[in-house]
C-alpha cells in the first residue's frame, strides 16, 4: 500500500510538472495572432465613442477610421467575419465590462439571415481559443461547452493542438486589417462576373429561430440600460433591396434607436466594380457606403 501511494505521489508530481510546462503555449498563443482586437477588448484598450459590430457585413463594409475622420467622433470596429448575434452579445458584454461605454453602437444587420439559421454565422469560439490563458475567456468557453471545468485547474485542459506552434497567424489574403479594426476586401481580388439580381425574395419569417430573436432583444436591452444608442445598419447586397427584415426589426426595437439603409437609388450599388462578391462590398464600395453612414450620423447627432 505504501509503495502504491508513493507511486501515485510521484505520478502526480510528474503530471503537474509536465502540465505547467504547457503554460508556455498558452502565454505565446496571443502573441502569434495578427488580429488582436479581442485581447485589446479584455485589456480595456478600446474606449471609443462609436463602436461598429456585426459579422463580415460590418468588418468588410464599414471603415471605422473613415467614420472617425468624417464625424469627429472616435470609432473602432469589432465586427468578426462569420459571427452571429450570440457572439455580438458576448462582445457587447465584454466591451462594457472592461472599457468605457460608447455613445453609439452601429450594428451591421445580416440581411436576411439575422434571425435565420445560417451555417456560416456562428459563435466564434475559434477567436477565443488563442486567449484561453485569460480566466474570463476560459469561463466563456466553458459556458459554450467548448472546455470542461477541469480547465480551471490544468493547462492541458485549456490547450488544443492549434496552440502547439510558434508560427505567426495570417489573415485571409482578401482582407486587410486596418488600425481602426475594419477589414475591407481588396478591390483587385473582387469577382468580376457578378450579375445584379433585380428580383425580390419573400422574407421567410417562419424560419426565424427563437434563440436568435432572444439574443437580439438582449443586445438592445443591454444598450438601453447602458444608455447607448444603436444604429441598425443595412449594407447593400448585389441585388434589389428587400425591406422585410428592416420592418421586422422595427417592430421589435426601442423607439430611441435608429435605422440606416444605404441609398438604394445610388446606381453605384448596381455596379459590380464596387463589390467583392454578391454579399460584400470591396474597399472602393466600402468607402462610398461608409461616407453615407458618416453623413447619417452627422445629421442625427
């Protein structure tokens, strides 16, 4: 029995020693990231008057630095490609927990997928993984069932194989990460065979998910309690604009929030040279759209 206990003790000492050696990978993982916006958020370094949030429609189409120049209000973009409203609620809570609250949040709406199940829009746990050394992030991963509670005690329970490297991570070749957090799409990589879709599609309200509606309402309730104005922002697709989702959101939103829809009469939004693909502007189109948005903000100060 004594030998058995000694072996258990030796094993425990070895295991804990080896486990702590893996801490180096947790520490170095954030340094290998090109996109450091989330870490800056939890370090309290994003204190701006205007915050842009959303998925790729916000990241690619809205240039926060341009808004700052054109409105005189400091601005930053924390939109994440492929993110859904649940992730946006997490970012909003993180923003308010660690940073000064903004005056305005521009929420770029995914038209028509804001409330509909869309496989390309998820809670971006992969963006949390490199920051798992932070207990706040680790707890959120536990909440998302991405980590076990053992991760509170063992480094090996926090780590995955993607951390076992010292190679710097790169952005997708089509994106440029600007100092303001925006990620406009390169004009030279735009798809040149786009054809404008003039047909209107009916909005499938029957496909809405209750969970997404609930998260959306939580987002605006948090902003209302914090006295933050929301601008619901509708960027162009390369097709005829359908106001169905806009009207749907208007029926759910507080009266003190605002709606911004691009100028549907502007013929440039029917010209494929301003689009990267069917759903996203390239940087040339993003500058036009952002100028419109800045003008709207200035008129509604």
